[in-house]
C-alpha cells in the first residue's frame, strides 16, 4: 500500500470538498476550491475535469434561470395587459 503525505491528504480532501459542493449545487464554492487546487497543482486532471463539469452546470443553470425570469416577465406582462383591456 502506498503511503500518503500530508500534501497528498490535503489535495484529496480539497478535491472531495469541491466534489461535495458541486453535488450540493454550491458551484461558486466548488469552483473556488478547484481553482486553488489547480494553482498549486496545475496538472491535476481530476480537478480540471471537475472544474469543466462545474462550469458547464453553472452555465446551464444560469441560462435556465434567465429563461424562467423571462417567462415570468412575459406572464406578468400578459396579466397586466389583460387587466387593462378588461378594465376599459
């Protein structure tokens, strides 16, 4: 069995923390942890892969959020217009 060093243990802990935050949809915290890990270990392929997944999810959920806000605005606008026409 390979012995780990404190640096290895810290790296593993940071990676799992980033993974846990990603699963909890705390993407900003996950991305922050991954970026700090990649500053100290730029060739870490697991961290790079997880960062790509987190960035894609952030983008997807951002677009989804914008769509929901846009849909709500259209709905409210329609209600206001309907109310104005019925009032006349």
